[in-house]
């Protein structure tokens, strides 16, 4: 299982929903969605700027991450959502030890 960072920017309707039920209400709704996919909500932060909300989810696979992203996006509450797979330092150590054959363009 992997860990994912979801970054979302609310639509006008999404902001109206946050104003109506508050930040803790949104966190609870997202936590329930994540749990229904077999994952754990590790972090949920609101932010100023281009991105309104940062969500870190642990314990799901790519299929569940895609289901989460599609499920949230189809509601129209966000006008953008990006998904980033997060890797631990140990995973990078393992990746650094793997060898591969690669030829750069034009060489």
C-alpha cells in the first residue's frame, strides 16, 4: 500500500459547503470516504493561495486513489485536484540500489 498527497482547489460551490459545515465537517467527510476505501486519513490541512486543501492518505493502492480522486471530483466541489504518490526515504534508498539499462536521446 502507498501514501498519497491530494491537493485541491475548491469551486464556488465547494467553498459554500465549507462555510456551511465548517472545516471539521469537511475533514470528517473526507475521513469517512478514505476509510470506506480501506485507507487512513493521515493529515488534512486548509491553506491560503492557489491550493485550498492538502490531504495525505495512507494505506490505499492506485485503484483506491483513483476512486477517491474521481469520487471527489465528480461532486463539483473542486475545480482542480492533483494526486502525488509519496515515497519514504527507505523507498528511495531501495530505488537507488536498482540498476537499469538506459540510453539517453541521441547517444
